[in-house]
């Protein structure tokens, strides 16, 4: 099923509380200049995707994530350097609940802690990652500033409350422990900018990265000298990589080549490497940049792109027939 957004899609996130709810972040004029809109959509059987709420912003929005402790709260990353907090249960006049404005350049990614559930991260083009909580003072709790270029992603470990990974245009993947003063590991993971990273949900030592070099790599942070697997599966940059919450071996990607794909990275890691492509979808007509997997409904995935289409479908099917 599909939903047409007013602006160009940038990210999509399924709710961790409701099986039928998702958020879609959009930007006007491909995020170059203009306004933004944060959508909240419900999957309605027999009707498709229905708009529940929409929040307007004065600048483009690049990413979003849901709170892990309040089913009505979500966070957006804004092009004006702010982090917006929304309450779906409140009307437009009561929103945003908060607007954190410490970053000096675009905020490109946000990630809510699934273990502690009371804090989230923001990653910015000012080369930093910041740690936030809605329960304390209206300022960040800490700033992580070791990257030498734009930070495109920061993602919490799904199993450890204090550990996260960050991916940067400086071509490195960094692992952090918020209890430590500095990053605990730096991996020169790609030769070109790393646009995305994600943790394996079944092995807390495995991280996937997606790069401008068109490839996805899997890393074991206990032995980072060489990647576990390389998936050279796209014609252009890999914009997002998501590890399946239901299958240890499956990784989903979306790319500037306008496709979404599913891969079995363990086949790619075998000797000799086999054909790791499980399935590929070509429903977008512009860059595919937003991607997520539902943790509540096995095999349900969603994507959005610069064609202003937000799509939800089962991994065994396609958006057209669903």
C-alpha cells in the first residue's frame, strides 16, 4: 500500500507500540530549501495508509524515531539544526513539545534508546552526536565530538543501554560507550562516506554499514580488521541499511538507484560468496532514502523516497499488490 506525501520523503519509522502505525518524515524541494512535514500514518485494512497527524516545520526534516516509553511521542531531525519532539495525542497548537537547538548544522539522524528508554541521540552535519533526555533540563546531557566530518547516523545497540554506533562522512564507523570519555573503537570501514549503520538484533557484536561506494559491509566489532561480509548490491550509494528484527541473516537496504533490497549476509560471508540477494523491489521512481522494518509484525517493511511515496508491504510481496 502507498501514501502520497506533499513533500519528498526522507525517513520512515514503525511504531514500537502499535502494529498499524508509522511515521514519515518529509522535506520540500528534496531537502535543499523549504519547509518540512512530519506525518503519522495508520495502516487501515481495506483502505490503505491513512493520515492521523501532520506537523509542519519551517525547515526540512531528515529523520524521525519513536519514543520507547511513550506511544504518542516521536522525534524529528531538522535541517535548521534543531531536534523537534512531537506528541501525537496533542493538537498542532501544542506541538512541538520541545525544540532542542544546540546543533550548529543540519541534524541528519535520531535514535531512541530501546534499553534505557528514557534518552535518544541526534547526529549532525556539525560532526557531533548529542545525547538527550526529556526528563532533565532542556539541554543535551553530552556531546560526542570525535568525527572529522558530517555524522550521518547514530544508532543505539538493541541490547546494551550505554552503547551506540555512529557513521560518518569521514569514512569511519565508531563504537561508543557513554560511560567512557572517548569512543571505544574506530573502524575505517569504507573508502567513501558512510551514510548509514545498524546493529544486528541477534548478535550484539555485529554492525552493518552502507556507503557511497555502493556496498554494504558487516563488521564484528571484536575483530574489526576485516569485514565479515561485503554486499556489492547497488548501482549507486546505499542510503540506509536495516537489520531484520526477525531474522539474524537478513539485511534490508535502500539506495539512490531507486531500489529497495533484502540480502542474506551470511551467504555473502560464505566461501566462496554466493548470491546474497533475496529480493529486490523497484517501486520508487526517485531516490529511495527511508527504510524500516516493523518489530511487531514479522516481515513487514516500509520505505519512502524523493518521489513522495511512502510504501508498506510484506517482504514476501510488493507494495503494489498489498
